[in-house]
């Protein structure tokens, strides 16, 4: 059997030793061995699933970002797909990733010719800049309230989940974005803003759905405030 990426985290040294002992005992019982060369013990931060995690923060790996920055302009659809895969993995760090990347993701369709236009090049550069300026995310605390900021444009929806620190400053937990399909682009403004809120709540459900407090939603579209009092609304 093979098992990868065992991560142990605790709040104290004594508890850490206790949990480590339990993990070693259970691995031994299961006849599993560890590759000592790949093990790290008693670290303040660890590299896990392509991110640096620890001390209540989540960061993008600098070497991965550098690989994105060094990526040459794609000359084929396969190369473009690879670039978008590399950048898309870190979309949780980027505000409105999907709408920024739309000119490139639209090029993935085989129904359109692959032509590297000035718009594509500008988007290519913008995505690199977006990743270079990626903020540090904070680890969510389910015992404290969340704030959810949502917005919609003609191209798509975007949201960010936030939490306040002890000084009252907001810090991002995760970003979300999704582009609209052609039918959704024809929705009215209130429908676009509403679907943006629904998508965001669905995406962040693992956090807000398990939070012990209510989530405060912020929007720049005032009609959303009255949705709960609407009657005879259409199916959408």
C-alpha cells in the first residue's frame, strides 16, 4: 500500500509528541513505512499540496509562481491549456481570476481558431501579474464570523471570503470566480448579482455552512437586499 502527504498539526509541543507517537504506532500496526528522506518534523510551516501552510496562513509557493512568470507565450492550444492549468491551481489567491482569464479560456475551444492576439498577450501578462501579487490567505476559524463580498460583471461573477483579525482588519480566506456562459450573459443585472451570491455560497459552503455564527454578505447591488421579500418571482 502507498499513502502520501500525512500532515500533523497541534497547538503545543507536548500534544505534538503525543500525536506523533500515536501516528507512528498506527503506521506500524498497518505495516506501513515512512520515507525518512521525505519527512519533516517540528516545522512552523510545511509545503502541502502546492502551498506553504502554517502559523495560520496559506501562501503560494514561490518556485511555482516563478515557473508561471517564466512561462513563454503559448504557441499551441496544448501549451495554453498547460499555462491555464498552472495559473488556475492558484485561483483561490486571485480576485476575479475567471473573468481576467476569459480571453484565454475562450481560446481553449476547438470551435475557434487558435490566434494569439494582442488581447491574449495582455491577458497572459495580467494573469502573471495577478499571481505575483497574490495575497497571503488566512486559515479559517469556524468559531468566528465570516464576511462574504460578492460582485458580478458582464463576463462573470467573483467573491472573496474574509475574516477579521483581533485588530478588526479583514483578511482573505479564499477567492472565488466563475465566468458566465452566453445565456447567463443575457441575464438582468439583479439576476447576475443573485447567481453570483448563490455560486459563492455554494463554493464556500464548507466554511459558511459549518460556521458557528452568521455570515455577513456585502454587495454593491442594493436590490439584492430585497430578494427575501420578493413575491411572484420568475423561476430564475
